[in-house]
């Protein structure tokens, strides 16, 4: 990247320049892929479709397919490779909802396929390319009394279930259900499912006669959530009746992302087959008969690594529809992304085509310990493609070529050349539970002298820091800080034992590991122990609150959408009841349960907090709602401690990566200024240098 500059990068410059390749799909013959490129436009975002050739000869430049002030997402290429279906939203338009469009790739016409009043979620082509299945919000409003929510606020909502809201979605007034439509202009769509459940993860059977999907149809699914795999008769678009869904695959906890083998005999899915699905059990791949006639069998029961994208860097955009598999490469091979030790790459799972059982041990398709974060997967023509980061490079379209990840685009990372990027060092910090894999981000050419340092704690706690840094890490490093990024106990991708040790004991061994990682960095001579800060989002925000309440080693702290009072969060969070159960945190229904939650509440230690604390909060966050963090702010204000509370209206939990650009810029500027003021002092903060002085 570029050499260090005399003036650090401005947060606005970086955020406005950032490009994210969010999603992609690959042609069935492997000849090309279509990627979604997101950029900032004004004070919002637009995204367009780009076609990328995948031939083995010289790489041809990508071709832009769509343009304008639109958010085009979720591309799906037709079986003959001649058309692409995609979802379009008009950002900023009043009452804008996502609609389904089809574009002919030979330069021909485009048309709108769905004109629903409510959101279209996803779409898939039938095997013959004549129809599309799609999901869209529909049906009578679940809770609304009076005016329709689409025409203004209703008179009231009468709520009788816990699944009435979800972060990034707000009120779940309507479920998404399954439709099928002929792939032709003005064709009428036919609804295939109805009821008090939602449909996701649709997949056509190769014979085109039925469509599989994931849904939780249990009457008490709001109390004990867990989807299963179902199917319905696809029929013809003109049919007026359809059969009730048939159960194809059910696991003890949940199942999702169905995918049929090319010969139609087997159904693969991701899921957990242990009752109640505790946090220390990693999702894995299962295969069952495609007609639902037999039980599901795990393909790699001993893998102890999660199938899916389970690591953290905001270079990926965070909120994109990342498809991680399973997909079938052939009748004997399923492919999925697996997260392992903070990395995520595609793996192959051999399947005995005669029995549907494992045909051998799963294997990485990428050899060695590639420092990669793959979050979108597609297959076709024996080619496996992904979107992902490699080392510190922002996401590009990559293909697996002889065990290596080969970049096929440069449109996703070219923007980085304008800025300096951290040097990333991997260390293993000694800890009571074992070695703690830790990334240390440093200014270029800073050497090994001690610098003011921020420890950044990831969310989850079932997240894990990836080898690629986040934008906030890049900006902190340009200001002259080191950033310590530890994958402490509780982090996913390191096996069940690493998670289990921290379950039901937040602020225990996990906090010990944060201190151990910092102690190790201090011992290496990289950290100035007199100038330490701490930063974290969500669970990371909890850890910020906990550490400053139980330690005096930090001179400044920034929490974001954190947790302060576990007792109230149990009911206030959109998923609090189920989340607390899976994480063994406790419940608010018994004295023992309340005691357990209170023992893990930073508010319990509020009188000990003397570290200057900046609290950043998304106003519409339903995961870690404002009411929780306002309790901590109120207590600190009454105690006369140095605290600021910044509330960003209408933003949800991960607005730091997907929120309105001006709010992301304000958030990052305040964070940098807070650390500069308290760790560098007024004189140094005015001219903070990337050299770390």
C-alpha cells in the first residue's frame, strides 16, 4: 500500500471511498460470475451488478450490467446463463420496497417480475429456466390494528408471541412466503405457502417438481426457535391449489440452507442436531434422502468447526446475503465454507452417492493456513468461486485454483491504495486456557517500540477476528496506535472447548484472556502500558463495560451497542430469551437465575468505573437496545464520572458498517478524538502521526 503520510486519513475520506463486493453468483458452466458492488452515493449507498469472465486465459475486465440510484442485490443466473434475476430497491424513495427483476445478459431488455407491495427477499430459477421461485412478505398483518403499516403507523399492535421484532427488520408485521412465477413479463405469481411462519433458503429439486425451504412451523417456535426443511409441490404458475408442505429434514435444534444433489437423491443442509443447540456446538453439514424418507446423517460429526462465515471484519460489509453453502460440486461432493481459527475458506465434503453417508473426511480446498475470509460461495462447471479477503486486501472475487485462491477482480480493493494499511502480526499469547491467537495491527515502519495501544474486543462472543483488519483498525493505526485483537475464550472457530469455558461466565475467563493478550503484547515491548484504551461492539461493548469496572489499567474506553444489565436485557433484547438460554447466561424467572445474570452485569460494578467512557448507541438497535446502556450512563452521570452517550437515530446494531455514511463518519471521528484526548493528550492529539509518536 502507500507509504505513511504526515497527516492521518480522515474518516470521511475512507468511508466515502470504501467499496464492498457484497454478493455473487456463478454461471452453471463456470464461464462467468456476477458480483454486487456497493459504493457510497451522497448520504446513502447504491449497488450494481458486474459480470466477471472466469476463463482460464487472460483475465478480461468486468462488465457493468446495471446503473443508477438503485440497490441491486442477490443475483441469480439462469441455468442457460443468458439471464440474471436480482432484487432491486430504490434507496431514498418513499415507501420503497424490494422488487424482483430479470435482465437479459446479451444486452436485451430488462423487466420487473414482481410488483408486490411488500419486500421480496430471495429468488431461485427452476432447473429448466422457465420459472422463478421467490419469497416475499405477504398475508394479513400479524399484529396490526387499524391503518396498514405500509401507509403510516397503525392504531396499535396486539402482540401474543415473542417473535414480533428483529434487529435490522423492526416489527415483523408480515412473514415472507413462497411464490412461483413464469419468467416472462407481466406473468402472474402464485403463492405456495401460507401461515404463521416465515420461509427462507429456497432450493428447487432437479426435476423441477418441488421446492425446498427452511421454516419453523412449530406453534411455540417463538419460545423454542428451530427451523426444519420442508418442501411444496411447485406445480405450474397457473395452478390454483397446492399441497401442504411436507417435512424433509428435521434436526434436534435447527436446520437451514437446503441443497439437492444433482441426481435428486439427496438433500444437504446446515444445522445442529443437539437439543436446544447450545453455543458450544458448531453448525455442520447433514445429508438426508431428498424425499424425506429417512433420517439426516452428519457428514463430519468430529469436525468441531462451524460451517459458515463466523469471523469479523467490516471490509465485507457485514449485512450482505452471504451464501456459504452447501452446494453440490457433483453427486459425490458437497462444498461449504468452514471457519477455522479466525479464517474462513471452502471445504469439500465427500458423500457416498449410494448411501448418502460420508464418503471420507472433509478437506480444505485451499491448502495451508491461508489468511483468508471467504463469505460468499458459488460453484459451476467444476469451478469454485468465493468473495473474500486475503490478508489485508478488501474482498475480491476469487477462484480456487490448484489449492490457491486466485483473484479474478481488482474492483473491490483498488480504493485501498489511497490509504495506509496496518502491518498485521500474529502472536500466540499464553493464557490459562491455552494459547490465545491474537492479531496486532501496527503502523507501517513503526518497528517494535512501545506505542499507545487499543485492545479491540469482537462481538458475539461467537465471533472471531479475521486476519483482515476493519476500517476502524486502519484509522486507529494511522493515528499512531497499535491495536490488539485477541480471539479470547468464547470465540468461535477454535473448537467446542474454547467456547464452553466462557459460557455462563461472562467477565470471567474471557476477561482474563483480554488481560493475558495485553500482558503478552506489553512483554514484547510493543505496548506503552501507561497509554491503554479499550474498544468493543455488542459483546465487545459488554467487555468494555466489564473491564473498566473491574480494572484500572485503561485510560480511555469506547463501548458501542454494549450490554450493561443482563437482567433487563433478558427481556429487552429482540432475541434475549433464546440467546441467554443458548449461552447459559441465566434467566429472570427465578432468584438463582437473576443472581446469575446480575453477576455477569457490568452495572453491578458501576461505582468502580473511573475510566473516561464514550458510549455509542444505535437508536433503533433491537439486539442491544438503548434502554440497557442508558442505565449505565445514568448511573455514571449521577456518580459524576466522565461519560458521554451518543445516540444515532434510526440505526441498527451493525450501523458501523452499514449505517448512513454521515453517522458512520461521526461515530469514527468521535472514537478517534476520544482516544486522542485521553491517551495522547491535547498537544499530541492535535498532530497525531502515523509514525506512532
